[in-house]
């Protein structure tokens, strides 16, 4: 099976300027995604989709391919990841290159190691899934949530008020680091796969949204902790 890693790295970050190439623990944050994909040896192509010449330059320095620049249509604030992936697949098809599976890897995912990526992709292929999504369990059960109604604090789900936390069904949310797709199923569903979705569970200590400066600081702390734990094994 042929695979492609697509790293989506638009240049117009608003909340954290130059976010995708900002220094993270000693090197541009996008470098971690590129290096993990290359080191995994899972892909026939590791490419970066970007509208930024600077991002393209740095991506090439770390070994990724940038065979074409992202179009204006997929570079705007309202362009979706689906738009980007469809464009990439279309451009490769024009030059006679097709793939069986793809991994959409975000440029701000320093917690993704080659080992983690390999484990996820192998699970995905072995399971014959259409889509694999890394997820994290909520640290506190959402069933025990409160809401505010008429300025009063009330239980959202009264039936769970006295249920022990360990007896509640675990809930998960997307880690937002990468996604594995069966390309045939992806195209057939027009980028909206709803069935045959495989979970890949990650620890909360290795997941961090990076949308603010505070998030960035927390991510660096978690990353250093992850490295320390890996070195102690």
C-alpha cells in the first residue's frame, strides 16, 4: 500500500504570528511533524501544503517535499482541511501519482513521534478502517457537568448526580494531531467519512491545543516532560 503524509501549514496565523515555524524547544515547530513522518518510513511521500514561501523553505530544509504552493482558494481564513486535502490529491493525480492511504498531520504537533505514528498507522491498516482519529479521554466526566439557567447553577443531567465517576461511560475528544484516511473511502464520501472510524487513544499528558501564548508555554512544558519520560525508559 502506498501512503502520503500531508502536513497542512497555512502562513496566516492570527493568534500566534508565524505559528507554524515558531521556535519550539529549539527548532521550528513544523520540523517535529516532518521528522516524525520521515523517520516512520511509512510514506512514499512526505509533503507540506502551504501558501508561504518561508514555510516552504523551512519545510524543505527538514526534508519535506513542497511540489506546489497552495492555491488562493485553499489559503483563505474559511478554507477547510477537506479543501486542502482534496487539492493535494488532485494535484498529485495530475502527475500520475495516487496513494492508498494518507495521514493529515498538523504542523503544530510536536508530541507526534515516529513510533506513535507507526503504531497508529499499523493499527489503521490492520483494522481496515476508513478513518483513524487520535482521541483523549475527558479527565472529568462530562455527565457530571453543570449549566447556568436563570443565573442558577443546575445539573445538566440530573440522572447522573449520584453516579460514581468510575461507573460513568468514558467520553473522548479529538486530540487534533493527525488523522489517517483510506483515500478511496475519503473521496467516495467527499471528505466526510462517518462510519468505520477507528480510535487511537492518547494520554492527556501528550496532548495540548496550541492557540494562545499560554497554550504554547504549556505545550513546551508537557513536551519536556514527555522527553524526560522517554529517556528514562
